[in-house]
C-alpha cells in the first residue's frame, strides 16, 4: 500500500485481497453498495469515520488504517510509539513475563519485519555457531533461520521450514507493501533450495522444527501469539513465538541436558 495513492484505489485493493464484492462489503459495513462504488471510483471522499468503518470490516491492520486515512485527506488516529516509550512499559513487562514464563523452552518476540525485540535464555538453541554478522542489531530472525550462515545448516527439515516461512513472508509483503519486507523476501528466495519440499508427516499436529544442537537432535513445534486488542501500531505488529518440545527426547534434553532414554 503506497501512501500517495487514491483512497478508492487502496480500498478496492484491500477488498479484492479479502475476496469480497462491493455488495459483500456494503452488507458487512451496513452501507449502500452505491456508496462503496462511489468511494472506490473517487466520486466520493469518505469521512474518517467511514474509512475506519470500512477498514474494520476489511480487517486492515492498524498501520495501514492510518495510511488509508491520510490517503483520504484525514489525520492518522491510531497511535504509533516506540517500544521504549514509557507509556508502553506495561506492555514490555507483559512480554518479558511471557518469555520468562516459557523457560526452559525457547521463546522470542519479533516486530513486523522479523527483527528480534526480546528473547528468553533458551534462545541459545538457535544461536549456536551462527555467523557473528547475523547477530549485530537488529537481529532478523527470518534471516537468522534461512541464511546459510545462520542456523539453517543445522535444520534437519530445512526445505519444509522454508516452504512454511516463505509464503507467510509473502503474505506480509502483499498486505503491508513494506519495501524492507519485500527486500527481505527476495533475499530469502535467493538462498534456495529450489523444488518442492517433502510432504509433512500426517501424524504431525503442526510443522515440526528439527534442529541439531550440542550433539542432539531436538524437535519443536511453535505457536504465535499477538495482542488481541492492540491500541498501538507497535503493539499490534509484535508477535511472540513460543517453542514447545515435540517429543520426549527434546523435553528430556531441556530437563537434563541429554537425550535418549533415562538410565
């Protein structure tokens, strides 16, 4: 989404991305289809309330809602403050508490560009042997995971992990229009490998992440948590990734430092 494009063009693009007709959107937003058509063709400039109403029913992220408002000639209404802002102290504390509470297993928080914000002590499982240049701030977890100098060489199912992560990143690029995310996506594509990944095991409840660490093979599944009712652009774009042991050997490793059956 480019900020200087007409509001109607941007709304039409969002509507298409959601697979809605003008009538579908009109019914959901409780407005006339004619009004939606007039907004999209530029015959009507919507009020700020109407922009936000349509954006809500289109599921537009907060950052892009501000861009829609600006494109319609209105001021942004959603706050965007740096994470270091004193007003976000309670949010930072909550994030740190979530990450600490997940120990001894790895957990981390990233922003919308996959830059690492916080991590717990167990994150070392992903940092072993990575190129020092990848650890210079801001540490990008997408790059750290797929770059040949990151932990990609230790992933036993790298092709499957790539096949999951790249479409996710592509969706982010399409939704945000962020040139930095687009450049990151192109960079990740360049690392290969080409070809179709092996199919997942039907017995897996989620994509397993298999990684070699200190002579052991560990297996994780992960969950992604976001703030459900974010009131700030920065908070809405934060994702917490928590990794859980996917087998008994991995759980035992984090309890005892070894894998295999107990002696």
